[in-house]
C-alpha cells in the first residue's frame, strides 16, 4: 500500500526529502523502541529530550541566535509528519507543544534576556516548556480566563488554576496567561498578559490529570497561589497577551493538523499489516474486496488532507496570520485522523477492543486532537466567519 507521506508534494524539494530520511531514521532508532514505555509511564525521560536536541529537532523553526536551525517551514512540516507517523500520541503532543507552541511565544515576543534564560535551554533540551492557558471554565473563549497577576514592587503575584497542561508533569517552566488590566475584569480580552512561571517557584502545585489520551505528555493541572514572578518574565508588552495568543495559535493549529496527517498515515500502515496477516476463508482480510475498498477510501482521504495541510503551511510561511487556512487544515486533518482511527479499529475486529491494544490508544489520541487548540466546532465557526460573513 502507498505511503501517503512519500507522495510527491509541490512544496517539498529533494533537500526536504533527504531531511525526512534522516528524521525517520532517528525516530526508528531513538524513539519507536522506547515510546510505548514512555506512554506507559506517562512521561518522556530527559535523555529523550536531549536526543531530540542533539539532532537539532527542537529548534527547526527558531533562529540561530538561540541555538535553533532557522530552517524554512517545510522542514518543520516534514518533521511534524514523521513525528505523527511514530504512532505515539503522547510523544507527538509533548514534543510539538514544546517546539512549536510553548517556546514560540518566547521566540516571537520574548525579550533577549528571556530568550537566553528559557528559549536557548529549551532548544538544547535542558528546559522543557509547558503552556498554561486553559482553565476549568475557559478554553477557546479567552474572555473567560480568571487567572490574575497583581503588581507588588518588582514582581507580579500570580493566582491561577490551569487545566490540561501538556508537559505539565515534567515542564520546567510554564508560559502562562493571566489578567493584568485595571480591575482585572473577566471577559476583557485586552487585559491578558503572558508571562513565564518557573515550576520551582513557591506556590506552584502540579497534579497529574490522568488523561486517557496523550499519556507520555504528562497532562496535568497546575495551581499557582501567590506565586511571585519577576517583572522581566513578562513576554512582550503588558496586556498584549490576547494578540500574542491569536498570532501563535495559527502555528499551534497548523502543527496539530500536520502531525495528525502523520498519525493517520501510521494508522493505515499498521492496519494494512494486520489485514495482511489475518487469515480468513483461505485468504487474508487484505484480499477481501470490501476491506480493500475501505482502505482505498481512507488512503484517499489522507492524501487529500495532506495537500490541504501543505497548502496551509505554504500560506502560513507567507503570512503567519493565515487564520482561515490554518483553521481548515486543523479541522480537516484531525477529523480525518479520527475517522481513520475509528475505521481502522473496526477493521481490527475484536482486537480493536482489547485493553492495551495499540489501535485503542490511537483512537483516544486521535479523538483528543480534534479538541486541542480549538475544538472542531470552533474551527468551523472561524472558517464560516472568514469565508461567508463578509460577502454581500
């Protein structure tokens, strides 16, 4: 069966494909043999992060001034596809959040001091980033965030209750959204500020979330009670957090979509191998026409959504505020990945319902991806607003 990630793309050059070969070799040697254990333990060891860093894979999209590679964005596209193709959702989200979400705020708006204190060590794998935005009563609706930061001399005193923090169980610092405007009124988007909170700061408490998805990403809830944060830990300008989140959210959504394409490709590959090995009525499941047609439909869906994701990446490389393109890619790619996982589970028969079967975890991880960085319903609303509401 055709490997969707090996299909030609007008955006990929021989240099990108050579890079894909090296990345795939790295994953085959340094990740795949150990990732199941990381998922079981709900954490990636520091040695794994240093292995990623040694290959330059934690800073592909970051400038050389902080130790990054400064490569064009389609190197990141290749990396994210192959990261998804490993088939381990927790590893995928842990690394993608660190390299393309948590640290991206520091790369685009962090001061030179913050970049040297946090971003450079993060690219080197010495510090791990977490992103603390979601709260018990606020996710996609940033206007409902209740975390606050009150001035006290040279510090801001933070009180926050954050939920579903990817990498929360082992992150060294959290890029955190708080309210800092006058009166700190809820529902005001203009009062949001982003700042870096050290995990070791007094008043920071981390509790495992025990999510059924993305296990190796150590999902956690993080409480911050009276945490004193130096003023210089503010990312960019005070009260500019909403704008920063909206700008960086496009990269977050695009990364989620691209890695979902890789996840779907892996799911098809795993399922095809199973179908070829499963004997039935003097042949194998892979020889049955109904099964072959189902696999053909799924393969076609993955091929199509991959091209959509590549177009979104091209749009993003030209304009980081390609909101519609990134939203479309995230919406369609994660939903196709979910459909592929569910259909492949069905093709596994009773094996698809065995506790501990890899396909079962794949379904959980694929379903969770449709919610992260904005649920599918939010993506649809964005697409409609940009595509129709401005028409006469």
